[in-house]
C-alpha cells in the first residue's frame, strides 16, 4: 500500500512510520517540517534494513506551496494513495486569557486546517486507492485526535486551544466519513490519551517550571 503520514519526525508519527515500513508491501511517505528528525527516521530505516519502502519529504503541510509541490511529486511517483495519516499537530499550553489570536491561529492551522488542506489536495489519489484487503474500502484517512477533544472527557487548564482544535478534528472526521462513503473512503479519528512523546514531555516540563515559579 501507499501510505502518507505527517508529523513523522518524532513520537507517534516516527514509530508508526517504522511499523508500517516494516511491511514489504508498503511504501511509506513520511512528512515533517523537522528535517533532522526525518533524517533520523531514514537512518533507522536503512540501519535496520526494513523490508518496505520509505520516502521522506521535508516541509510544512500548512503551506500551500509545499502542498502543491508534494502533490506534484506524489502524482509523478504513484497513481493511488491507500492510507493518509494526519498525525502532525501543535500543542500550546497557556491560560485562556494569555492566549493571543495568533496562538489560536497557529494551533488551528496545524491541527485542523493542515489536515483539511492535505485531504483536499490528495483526495483524487485517495479516490483511486486499490482497496484495503477485506475492508470494503478503497482507501483510509486516519486523523490523530485526542481524548481531550471528546465531549464529556476530563479537561485540563491551559489546553483550551489544543483540545477545542482536536474536537473540531473529531467532528470533521464524522462529517467526512459520511461524505466520502460513496467513494469507499473510510475516515476515522483516534482519540488518544496521554502518550509519553517529545511534545507531551515538553508540556510536562513547562508545567513543572510554572509550579516552581
């Protein structure tokens, strides 16, 4: 299968890319703004002689120019896309009254508009997916959300922008699952809990520093 995953330079994205590239049937396209992290991913791929294929793209999925370039390159290399994993995200931890409109825009650009633009741009390739065995679907979109974006779950101070953006991503997923049903494209959102990733550790360290001040 042809699989594209964003935010692949570290954490969930990094190890998901490794797991998928461990299957000889998969060609994984790993995307991130962090060139150093993607280079580490590719080095790991080569050193461990993983049987799949791995191609890396360094750029920001929030940039129209990068998206256009990415799409052009993908269309030259392949005619279908079976899986799109929207994993890239941004977490801003700050009290509501300290969040600027710029902060809100940055969070929503990464967590909502980034996936929207990527899905919109790659939809023609997803519609041509060669089907996922036994699923009845031609292709699959997976949005990485958060339990914090689920109504009724526990909420935490300082995460109003992040959690609300993940809530938007969750509802978007439900809408697209219905809208793409006739195209046989499955759309799901994984509402993950706390995972000890680099981003989560950065937030923990920030909270510790605030408690000491």
